[in-house]
C-alpha cells in the first residue's frame, strides 16, 4: 500500500460501516479509458480473492471509435479489450439513453445487480437506471468539489496545480460530479506523481491512447492506480453504505470538455509557461501565419507547434520583440518564438497547414513558397 494511501486512511476516512453484507455485490461497471482500467483490474482481483464480497462483474462501455484519415480505423476503447483479457462476460455497448434503458437495463434486471460503478464513462447514467440499485459509486481524479467535469487531469496541468488527488462519490441522477463524497485522498504533489515509476498493468495495447499527451497519460495511470486502491477500501469496509457527510475544504470549480480553442496560443496574453502547460495538458498547440500568393487576398494559415522547449542564451539572436515573432536559428537548428512575457521558446517540430510535420529548417525554407508576399513577416498571429 502506498504511503499516500496510508495517509488517507488516517486523515479523511469516512465513518466506518461494520454491518455485514447480506448478499454479495453484483456490480455493473461503466468505464472507457485507461483511468477506468485500473479500477476494473482492482475489482476483478477483489472478486477473485473474496467471491462472497463480489459475485458478478459486468462491464458496460462505449462503442469502438472511428479514427484516422477518413475515419478508416476502428479502435476499441481500452476497457473493452482489458475486460476480455480478464475473462469477464462480453461487454455491453452503450452510447445513448435508448441503450441505457434497453439492453443495459434488461441486463441489470436479469442479473439482479445491486451496485453501479462509473469510472470515466463519459455519459450521465440514467436516473431510471440508478433507481434500480441501492448503491452507486464514481471514482473521479480530482479533489472534489474542485474540477467537476470531464477533464480534471487536463485542468490540473493547465493551471499548474501543485497538488491533486482522487475522490469517490455517489452518482447524482441529474448532474455530473454532484453526488455525496464518500472518500478522498489527501492532496498529493502533482510533480511527485509525474515522477512515479511504472504501475501494475503490463499490457500496453490495452492502455494505449495515442492522442493522449504523455503527462496526461501518466497522471491517468498514477491517479487511476491510487483511485483503485481507494475504491477497494471503500467496498471492503462497506463505506458505500455510510450516510455521514464528508465536506472537503476545497473550493468548487469546473473542468469542462476540452475544446480546440483552448489549444490556440493568444500572443497578447499566453505566457511561455502557459504555452508549455498547454503542450503538457492538451498536446500540440497552434497559431496562424499570414500568407498571400500572387494576386490573392491575404489568408491565415494554421501552424501547429508539436513541441515547445525552454531556450537559453538568446540575447544576441535577431528575433523581434513583438509577441509571436519568430526566427530560424541555424546554429540551434530550431525555430525561436517570443512570448508576451519576453521569454523565447524553441520549437523543434512544426507543421504548416496542409503539410506534414517537419523540422525547423524545412519550415523556414518553405515559407516563401507557402506564404508568398507575407513570407518576410516573421511573426505568428
């Protein structure tokens, strides 16, 4: 057991509930991504160790995703592949209220399920479904009520939060993350979590989500592992039946779905540190470059920065003072970009709209062809 989890036991454990479980738990588990894989793994292990505590474990997940160019590739969600690996019953796919009140509800009634657990499922569980079971749980990767919503890990990184954690709550019938908080870790240092070594799941194909930035994937893994420990403790102790009120000391805030606009660099306000945080939380960020070819009107072409890194000793570099100014440094072999705080970052991988990812040298050589009369305007917009 981790040191951080031992700290949770001593500090914020809800009042214990010692009443015997009259019948084993039949759990309907709603999940999707790698964060939810950890909870499923822990529940399956608990079921194998103590079949009198958990008798049935049935996974409900989202349908396989269409992705890639022209949506030509079908990718299963990680929880579906991992459920098959564990030898659990075939997953039930659910992508609408009709699915929830049709096949899912039919299975719930047929299997006499008495608990619903949702971990990063991405859809609100129907209140009609919740009304059919006495117990509900949700594992959420934040210190609730901080960061209610679908993207708590991303906002933790975006806002450069020093601490984060995991909460376990009941499921609210009408709103996301408004249930009764049952248990919560103490604040855990984000920097320490990002430095943790590998975890217990060694099947990378079940966990791979290529579009997830490395820091986000790391926190999903680490907090997923911590959350699974917390979930097992809550179930072992019967804390899900306790009615005591646990009021964390954190202010309410929200972590809504990530939009494309969040990835844009605003040169009049985005600092260099904020740009680095965006890369860590959201992946590649973008801006625009003016282009005008022949007699055409000027256009704005998107430029994607796939990587940004700190850069030192740029005092003698002939880069403009205007935020968004850039310069190809032939010695460093990189594009240097100035931000509103005066700091210069280097970009080793860049992509012009309609082109492939390329190195800074090729980007610089291609500016005249791509931007025409605006090629000499050495600044992004």
